[in-house]
C-alpha cells in the first residue's frame, strides 16, 4: 500500500493556514546534550530505562497481547489501558532513535509494529483488549474503557517513530485506525457524538494532522473538544442507557472527573482527574493554535491561571487527592497525602510548552522548569530503574503503610502509565529547551549542549556551556554560518531577582530588551559571538499563600529552580518537630560525593528532646529546644538512599531562642 503522506516529516508552515502559533520546537535530531546536569540523566534514560521498560512490558504481557491469542479462562487478559503503556514506550524509543541511532532498539520497535499490523481488524480497529477479550463491546463505554485514550498514545508513538526513522508502517496502521475512528465519531448522521472519558486522542490527532497534512484529523480533534460536556442529553448517559444501565438524574459531579460537567469553553477551574484534565488542556491549546480559535485559547489561559496560581504544589505537582487522582478545590494542597501523579506533572509540562508555542511568556516556561526539575525528576530513581507514581511533599513511612501506599519507588505498577511517560519526556527534552519562530530562536531552558537551526537558507549553531542548575552561569556561543540579523530570545527565570547579561564581554542593559520575561536580543550575529548570563542563586525561603492551610507558619527552601527537602537519613526521625529560625543562616554547597553530585543546603534548626517526656503523651510544661544541624537535599533526589521520613515545608520560628512559649496559634520563638 502506498503511503499517502510525504516521504519526510514536515515542519509547520506558519503561512499555510490561520494559526496562532508563533514558534515551533527545535527539531529533536538537531539538539544534543553533552555533560552538565542533563546529559548523564538522559544517558541513563537511553541505556537503562528504555531497556528496563521493554523487558517489563515483555514480562507483564503488554507485548504478547498483540498476538491476540488470549482465550477466556486464561489468566492475565489484556487490560483496557495496556496499549497506551507500550505506545508510550515506542514513542520514547523513537525520540531516542532520533538522536542516538540504535539497531537493537529499532529492531525491538519493528517487532512490536509487525504484531500491531497483523492484529489490526479489517475495518482498521486496533485495541488488544477489545479485539481479544470483549470484541462485541467496542465503543460501548467511552467514559470508562480508554479506547480513544489508547488510540491517542498509539498515534503519538506512530508519528514519533515515522519522524525519527522515516519508516511508515506504524503510521500507515494508525492512519487506518484514525480513519476508522473518523468514520465512527462526528456530527454527521449515523455517527456517535461521543468522546473519551480519558482525554489524549485530541492532542494526538493534531500531531497526526501535522505529520500527514490531512485536515480531517484536525477536524476530528476539534470535534472531540467541542462536544465534551454538552447536554442533549449528555453522551455518557446515552451510552449508559444503550448498555442497559440507568444513569439516574443529571448531576454535574458525576461528569467532573472526566471534565465533562460543562463544555470546555465554559469551564473556569481545572477539575477532576488531573492527568485527563491536563491532556485535555494540551489538546485544546493545539487545536486553538492550528485553527486560530481565540475562545478556545482564552479557555486554556483561564484554566492555566487557575491551576498554577491556586492548585499547584511548589514542586510543580498537580492533583491533590488520592481518591480519583484529582483536583479538589482552590488552595487545597495537603503534603503528606498529596497525589501529584508523575503523569499529571508531565502533562503540565506538555500544556506549558504548547502555550509557549503560541506566546513566548516566561510564566509558562517558569512552570515548565519548576515541574521538570522537581515534580517530574522525582518520578524516577537515579539508576533509572525505579519509579514513583505519586509524589508527596511529606512522608512518614508508617502513615503511608496504613494507607496502602508504597513509600519507595517501584520497579513497575499494575497501572504502568508513569514509567514510559517519564522516558518519553526525557528522550524528547531538546524540544522543550529551544523553539524557533520567523527570524527568531528562543531559549526556554538552560542545559549544556548544541542546537542547530535553519534560518532561511542559512544555518545557526548555538552551543551552551553551563552547570545550571547547580551553578549560576550559562554561556551561549552563537555561530551562524555567515553574519546575519535575527532575534535571540533568552528566558530570564522568574525566580531570579537580578540577572546579568554580557555579549562578547560587554554588559548589556536588560530593561529595554525585556518582553514577557524574555530578553529579546536582535542584532547582526557573527560567528563566535558569545552571550554570558549570570543568574544569582541565593537560598530562598518560600511562603505559601495564606489560604494554603497546610503550610501556614512554614517555609520551603529553594535555590534557583530546585526545591529542597529534609530526609530522615540526614536529620533523624520526627522531621515535623524541626523548626527553622528566621535568623538561621543557610549555606549552599556542591557535594560531588552525594547522590552523583548535588548542591546541598545546610543550616541550624531547633528541635525538642523527646527523651524528656517520660512516656507522657501530653503535658502543660513548655518544652525547651536545642540547636541541631539541618541538611536539605534537592526534592527530586529523595528516596535514593534508604526509606524514611521526608519533609518539604519546614516550620519557621522568629528566633533561635532555647525555649518556646505557647500562644493561641501555636509556638513563638
């Protein structure tokens, strides 16, 4: 079968159709990392994490499920979401192949693709659970059964693999599946006016449109977004009735977990399941960018403002409740019971990047950086073999055991969405560091490596040298193949109080260059031009909004983009009894022997002596405190040594006095 799309992946044509896109991510194959903070982590992802996840997909049956040889009565039937786990692994492998060709890895992907092609139904349908386990129930329970969600991840994997290798087999298979989906869903007579209970297919269809140029995929993505939450009656009620179920009376709360309680343009707060909500927002931003739909973009910005100013942890984690893996209400950010699923944090990075493509506003990049360095990096161990599903901001192991939640990173999960999600984000990191617009190159993140761009008929190479975020400086060498005029936009991090820039050794005044958090330097660049940036990184004490009741009277420590925590292994047990005097001097120092090298914060704190309580549970006598040494490590590195307590938000007191007297509101130094 001849492929209907171009033989090489296409870049976005800004002039081709109405669009609000102002820039596109750098081509992944043109970005490399060498040394610094990220290169060793990406090497671990490539050499260890990808192979570990493939082996586990093989062991758990994710791969053999595509043989469709499961029979009723046999154990381990293909689950409704298995396809998505393997699809994300394929996507991660594709991104890795784009920058590091690997014959064995490519062979593994090709083997899975061959199974998929053989498994595909004659009408194009492709889902291991419904092909092998419940063939009569296709498209009968969109709310709960993840068919379109799995299709979305398969499409993303197919697009990434085509763009990395030029191989079209998987993309051909998924185009047939997308065409089948298009024949089933829509407003036309005889089609289903439904949408998935777990969003994802929306953003995937936009990727498919960009890769193939077939506008019907964009139209289908827009349909799924526009249809969500409409009542005539509600689609989830219609399909429930068709299954013989009584949906009961209308109740918006029944649909809030799926973001289907209102049409998307009417939603003002990010609600429900956190991963689903942010995948939806990412798809909304993509459709808004491609269609120029400003009402949809306005909804994206409104939901962004809500989640980042009222529903996000200091680590960039999102989703505060274990029950339903969901958002609750504004400023409800419990620490020990925080959910902050790794997938939700990754989805926030996706949403931020998409808004950056539309508008270079540093508030999006600041959140993207915060989440990446804290709430995402925490999701994988230093050795690349173990993973967190949830990312709490405080932990007492016994409390978690009583709640049946694990207190250490795990090798795998029954719902294994997070491990391959981390792998695909890390493998595609170059697309988040740089983007390009007409006659402009934008640097969103600082990481050592090389990036290459085409500016008209000329080439430009940027070389970053930096130990950011451990060190305060970054140097960017600008090398066009000939002198040329263009804009180099450099993000000035929102956490930085005083940035300095030099070009070829000469100081540059920032004020006239600044636009929405970016220093936009337009000049005639010559080979060898050098930009030096300094971002002072003092240790900062961060307060939470007074409405975040869990953090009242507490501070979190942050240096640069990195949030810190106390671990039991460094500070002994009962971390919540530690207080940090406002007068205590905090010092940051790089320790090359700790956790593969990290900046550690030290200072003096106060704590009570439990030995003097003589078995009492309560008493009236005021306790005296003693000075103790505190040691804080980057949050993303916790639980890499041994299990124990962990704490991000530390109780703060006015002074370093030896005793504390009670007040109505607690203790005062």
